[in-house]
C-alpha cells in the first residue's frame, strides 16, 4: 500500500461520487492516506478521513444521511411563504447551518476529534480545509491561517471549520469570525478555490503522491431549463461562484494525478436526491477510480512531470 495525500473538490451532493472512488481505492488497498484537504463537501470528506473513518464508514454515513436535514431554519426563516427571503435578508443566507455543524461535531466526536489539536502530527495538522473570507477578500487555509486572526489553530473546532467551508453563498448564512476587534464573514471555500490540488506541493521531489478527486461534467443550470424563480436564480449564482477555476487544475501535471468523476446529472444542491441517483453517482466514482488506478504509476509521474519542472511546486 502506497502512502499518499488526498485532495477533494467541492461539489455539494456530488460528494457521493468521491465516496465511491474512495471505496474502490480502499477495496484494492491502493493508498494509505497521510494528509487530506478539501473544499465544501470535500472538506467534509477530508475531515472524516483525517478523523479515522474508512471509505466503508463513509458509504454507511452516505446511505443513512438525509441531506435535506442540512437545510435547517431559524425562527425568522420559518415564517410561511416569505421565511426564506427574510432569512436571506436578515442572516445573509436562507439556511442557518447550525444543524450541520452539530451533526458534524457528533460524528467527529465518535473518533475523539473535537479541535485541530486532535489532528496534529509534529506540529502540523494532517487536515487542511479551504474557506473564503469575503470581508478581507482572501482564501483561508484552515487551521494554518487562523494565526493571522490571532486565533490558536490547535484550539479551533474542526466542525466549525468544516461548516465555514460548506457555507454556500445565499444558501447558508456565513460564519462570523471575530478576532482582533474586527469581524470577518466566512463562506464556502469554492468562492476562492474549489479544488486545492497543489496544497501539499513541495518544490523538490515529493515523498509520495497527491491524488486529486474531482468532478467531471458541469451542472446544467436551473435557468437553462426554464426555471427562473428566485430560488433557482440564486442557486445558479451560488453554483457559478463556487465553480471551476481551470488556471491551476487544468494542467497536464495535475490532471495526471486526478480521478475525474462523471456526475451523471446530479446537481450540487440536489439535497433531495433519490436513492437511485445516489447509487448511480456512487458507482460512477467507483468506476472512475478503477480506471485511474489501472494507469497510475508514481515513478512515471515523477519522471515525466518533476524532472522537467524542478522549479515548480508540483507534488
């Protein structure tokens, strides 16, 4: 079994496909994950892997999770007809995200993980989560960048960090991060970087590979299908904001180390996904990993992409 780091793309409900890909990797004992990173749903998966959950565990959690439960409402959002609009105007999001954070915290606690200090090895967290600070207009890599806010990374809640990363603009209210006398609004990391494939890169020859898990085939927008109501419009805006940034990942050296997962028509915010579509997406990820592993060779990767680009940060 080869040691490797893993990076997971954000994509909402499409994360079921990543679970399928991880399941194949586990079934063939391909990789022993060392460090993991992700954005949005990729942050959820990364946190669970870092905590010690297996792909088999993730499959079980996927089957038993009612995703619509993430769409919790506070008191103002429960007002009939106009509740969502009021929630957006008052809280900057239609749903609070409180129930998600609570549930995530309970799942992590089962593995004894509460704060980032529980995931530290030699002073470094084996988990990296990407979020976006829209107040300071910057990308956040958690827990590392918390020092810039005067916050001890070791004492920061992992569940809260994941909640920050999944706070899809307009859907979930942003997380307020108050430190040094000022408040920043933190939202889904996909606003800055939905697929942080280079996060573990080093300037010299890497000890082991970084394997990316990315979705293939873009969403078909709601508005392109004639749905022009306010909620559909906002969903398309949110999805556009958290979409691909090809300037980094769409390079041969990054594509060569990435498992591309067809999304079989599943949309990022399809929280009421059917069992049939869930299974189809899971199998899509499983098959994609199977095809990737057939052709993957770390030595060949290093020979092809590292010897010619010694001055680049590729891993």
